[in-house]
């Protein structure tokens, strides 16, 4: 139940970022052509929203197995070998997360000390706007730890990757359901 | 040394099955920490700036959003009806119609496997019914489906321009003629085969049906017109055009076609209703339905699907920019270029090498991943050899198309095998003759740069540069 709520909240936030981004640019275009006006802050806001969407969503995509990768090599091995290789991959990914988290921490600390804010949205301090780098990679790290746990103690053998071919088959299912084929 | 470390780390991580984004990030950060003096804080900033400083990148989520609204069976059906009306009466016309439908749907959806799935599942059944061999239809559609990444707007092209900072608008102009040419080549071959094997054609449907099917397909066609018109005309950037097309796609899918969303299956005209009454009813219904979209299940699903793919791609791009940063600071492409010049390799030989390299890579990796890794390496070399970056981009995209037709990663093959229920071997065999045609096409594109460069240069001239 708790996990379900977390899931819904994550989806809601991601969808909100995407929709806001799209509408901001759309309204910007309409304003420019319709009224010859433009908001100067719109571009900076849109870019930051999209950065937030990506960094916030990266861990969500890991959970869903929506990232892409190659699993052909790992799948050559028997179950135990797969687990060991995937375990190593998890640890390496965690090292990467740790490096970015560590770097982001130092960077955010410095920016906060300097007290600078964004260029157009002057009321937002830069460290707040850039904090998603830290937050996002912490989330990603947590999801990687969970994955590592299930590799060691559970039944997960390889990273789940997105499969565009399989997703495209959804269209076929839809057509079949509506009796068009 | 640095080069070796970078590539060993990268390929090692990828072989372990790590997500490509993380593999790119780790190998770049690792190399930077081992061989240069950059502080780790500055690398983190670079990662963030990759996402927050590139306005063109925003076109990617917007185009993905618009394509997920319109990559539906309903839209495919309307496009096929129009395409059949257009060319169905010619010899081999049903197969030609599937090529035309693939071209239109490919432009709307920007995805090759989705094109094969949507067009293939409807057209192959139709072709079987009037007596086409199944393998013929399967081969044509598997191949025509690859046009999804060549005909603009194309997400793979946006990825290329993100990796090389080539203008996305110019890439979109450059892809148009090659896309048409490839479609024409397919149709000519179909015509010859149809003559030879005397395949059946359909009766001419008449202008009335053509107009009415054209009207019903217009919802999808307008998207192409809006996007290409505004980009070619120079009135909007790809990002702006993409945002407009996303909003337009939402409107058409939910309120125009009503295939999804709160107004699903509400007809525009009820039987016996007068025009005024219908207009009145529809306008209040749409006003009421608009807020309902926020919690609508179909709309939310489309949103989340688009968000998932966008996040995945943009996250790879952000990490790939770190990778490109390492390449530039270590001057790796520069070194390779000087070796190539020393070897006395001329541009055309270099292009052969590029083609072979990309064809090989296409067997193992997804198009966007290959582009993000290879483009930053090949691009500076090509510049030094005097090859136009736009031309290089189109060559790379066509290579990626072929990669979708070759096992073991060929996405289109998997989809076709799923649709027809035949084995992979059968699909590969069905697609093989068409794959050869693609190779001829690749040769044309590689050695006649004017095919790709004509339109962007012509539009430049029109604008008086």
C-alpha cells in the first residue's frame, strides 16, 4: 500500500514536470505570435523543470526497467554467473552514484556559500535549483541498493532493460482488441 | 593510455549489463579522476548543465509526447485507408500503399518499431486476403518501417544534433529528400516485382472516397505540416514546433479522433442531429471534458509512457555529454584524425570505414546509444576531412535504419516476428532482399551528398544567406 502511494506520487510529479514544460513552451509560442510578447524567465524555468524531471525520474525508470542497455553478454552465463556479473554492475553503478553525490555536495555547498541565484528567476537561489542533482542521485543510489539486495538475496539475475520492440506490440494488442485485424 | 582506459571502462560496464547512461557516466568520471585535474564538483556541475543549458534538447520529450498521443492503431488505420485510396489501384498497389502509410506514420510517430507494429498488423492481413505472399508484405513493411528515424521529425536526428551541436532544424531539412527517395525506391521495386509476379491490385476508389479518407487522415498529416512548415519556414525552432505539436496531438487524439480520453466514442454527429445542435453539443462536451483529462486513465498512460522514454533518453544524453567532454579534453578524435590523415585515407574511404563500423555496431546496440557514443568521435574527424556534418548525420541515421533490420538487435525483425507469428529466421529471410536495397540506398546517400544537402542549402538560398 505504502509503495503504491509512493509510486503514484512519483508518477504524478514526473507527469506534472512534463506537462508544465510542454505548456510553458506552448504558451510562449502563442504569446510571441499572438501578442508579440514573451516572458524572459520562461526558458530558464522550462530548462530547469526538464532537468528536474530527468534527474528525479532516473531512479523511477530504474525501478521500471525503462533504461536501455545490453544484456546479451550476461545472458550467456548460468544463473550464478549472471548474478555475480549483475552484482558487480550494481556496485559499479553505486560507485558512480556516490561520486556524483559527493561532487554535487561540494558544488552545492560552494554555490550556497557564494549566495548566487538564477539569472532570470532571481528569487531562486542556485543551490536550490541545482539540488535535484544531489536528490536524484541519492534516489538512484537507493534504488540500486534495493536492486543489489534482490540480486543477492532475491531472484533477480540481470538488469531489466526497456524493450522497444515489446512495447510496440502494445499497438498490435490494441488493434486486436478492437477487432480491426 | 587515457583512450584505452575510457573505452575499456565503457565497454566493460556495458557488457556487464549496466544501463548505458550509467556506463557512460562512470567511464567518463573514472577517466577524468584518473588522468586529469578536474575537480569532482565541476564534473557534477557539468552533468547538471548538460540538462539545463540545452534548449534544443527539450524538443525530444515534446516530440516523444506528441508521438505517443498519435502512435495508435486508430491513427494507423486512417492513414492506411488514405494511402490505399491513393496508390491501391496501381499494380502492386496494396504493398505500395503500405509503404506510403509507413512513411506518413513514421513521420508522425518518429519510431520505427511502432511503425512496423501499427502498419504491419493491419496491412499484412489485408495483403494476405487479396493474395499477396505473406513474406513479401512482411519484408516490405519491416524495411519501410525503418523510415521512422529518417523522415523528419525524427528523435534519432535530435539525438545526433544533441551529440554534435549540429542544427536540428537543418537535420530535419536534410532527412526529407532521402526519406522520399527511399520510399520511391521501395515502390519502384514493388512495381517491378508485382508486374513480374502479376500481383493483384485494388479497384480505383474514386475521388470522393479519396477526399473523405484524406480528410480523416488529415489529423495526423497536419502534424507533419505544422512541424515541417514552421521549421522549414524558419518561424519556429524545433523545440517550439515540438511543443506545439505535442499540444496539437493531445487535442486531436482526445477531441478530434476521440480514440482515447474522456470523450472516447462520443460521435461528432449523432444521427439526425442538425449542424447547429451538433456544434453546440460538442462545444459544451469538450469544455466539460477538458478538466477531466487530468485524471483520465488513457491520457495519464500516454503521459507516463512518454515521460519514461524521455527521461531514459535525456539521462543518457546528459551522461554522454560527460563522455564527449572527456573525448574533447583528451583530444581523442584529433589523434584518430591525424592517424587517418597519415594513413592517407581519403574522405570516401573514411566513409566506408564509418559505414562498416556503424553497421557492426548496429547489430548490438540501440540507435540512440550508438549515435551518442560514435558521433562525438566521428564528427571532428569528418570535419577535418571536409565532410559536411549534416551529410555525416544522414549517413549515420541510414546506418541505424539498417541496424534495425539485422539480427540480433534488429527491433523491426522482432516486431514483425511478433505480428506474423513466424520465426525470426523467416522474417530475416523475408527482409533480406529489401535489406540489399537498403544497402544500395546507403551507397547512394554516402557518395551523393547532394541528396541530403540539396534541401537545407536550397532553403538557405531562399532566405538569402
